[in-house]
């Protein structure tokens, strides 16, 4: 599913216009990115958690030349799925 298909699905599910769905999706992604940039965690109970992971500097190898290179430390976004999302993907039904 690409962004256009996601916007259409959101619009259909929420019974709103595609323009409103696109604005909502952009607001969500911008807000998550802004919070991660500040080093904050974004937790959506049942869906999952977005957070920043730190990767240490390390040495690597250029695959074309075989030369050893230094790779800088970096921050990378990480997503951990929540229980409800995992259950939905695996077809587990909620207990009554």
C-alpha cells in the first residue's frame, strides 16, 4: 500500500474527504518526526511505539574496493509493534 492508497483507505474508513485524510496523515507523520527529532518517544497504545535508537560509530568495508572505512554514529527511528497490532496481524481474536 502506498501513500495515495492509504489516504483513500483513511478517507473511506473515517468517512471524510481525501483532502482531510491527507492533512490528517501529514499531521501525524510530521508530529511523530518532530517528537523523534527531540528525542521523545511516541506511544500509541495497542498499535505500537516509535522511538529513536542510537547506533555507535563503527568500521565497515567498502564492498567495491574492500577498503576499510569509518562509519559515523547515527540516530535511527525504530518502531515496536504493540500487542493489539501483533494479534491483528496474526489473526488472534480478542477474548470476551
